[in-house]
């Protein structure tokens, strides 16, 4: 948006001259005035562009962290517990549903259905309860699989945490990031965090992006926040 360098009034796009001061407008808020009037440091367009190039276009890195969508990570142990809980729920509902249909047909439960409608009801409800049972059994299988994988994941997590504790320091990450320009703390955080992930990936190879993100967050907090 264009600004008046004298009165500091902002104008809409397309306006070329200040209506009060009668002088040409400038494209950006004057840097020196910005520094005087705000507590937030001023960063020129060139500085921001340089940072973005350093962060996202580092062609000399031997190991690149996987550039894929990162979702909230759920560890394998939690997944196993979720599948196990779902399995119990589905099996109980399915078995009780089938039992209820049998008891209705035997007139033990006082619900009376008239043919042929009752057969349609039995068929639909019976199929639904059978699906619950089948899905419940499959959920138990998934729970067992994730429980086995959780053991390996815990072992890998312990290895990575031990390596980070023995080999990484806050200053080492700062030096490795090699930030050449003065940047706001928010931008430094992303640079340091990206550097930490790359260092872990260099040591342990390709890791699931969400897993690496969650693990690096814990390590970063331990190294940076606890040393303050």
C-alpha cells in the first residue's frame, strides 16, 4: 500500500499523491520512521527474501527432510490402545445385537414383528451386527500389530534421545544453522528447528515426517527452553 513519507498516512492502491501534503507517495513505509515509531524491528524485503532462500533452497544439504504434509503424530502405543478399545466396543455391540435378535425371535424379549417385515429387519440388523463383529476382530489384529511396532518405536525414540543428549547442544545447532542476517526470533526458531531435524535425519536416516516433527519438538524444547 502507498504511504505519504511526510504525514505517514496510508492510501489505497492507485493513488499517487498525498491529498494533504501534495507530495508523491512511496510504496513502502519509510524504514527509519518505522524504527522510531514501533518496538518491532524493521526487516527489509531483501532480508526476508534472503532468509527464505537460506531456509528452503539449501541445495548443498546431503540429507533433505521429507517435504510432505505433516500431521499431528500419534505414537504406536496410543494407536494400539485406540484400536483395542474400538475392538472391544464393536464386538460387544455386535454380539449383544445378534443375541437380542435371537431372543426376539424366541419371544423372550416381548417385541413382536410381523412377517414379512420382520425378516427384512432381521436381515438388515443381523448384517449390521455381523459387520461390527468382523470389524472388531480386525481391530484386534491392528491393535496387536501396533503394539509390536510400538516396542520398536520406543527403542528408536530412546536411541535418538540418547544421541541428542550426548551429541547436541544449543550452541551447536545455532552454529550449524549459520544465520547470516539479523532475523526476528520467530524466523530464527524455524531455522534452528529445521536444522535440528536435518541433523537427526543425517544420523538416523529417513524417518516418518510426523514422528520426526514430534521428536524434534521435544528435543528442541529440552535444549533451548531449559537452558534459558
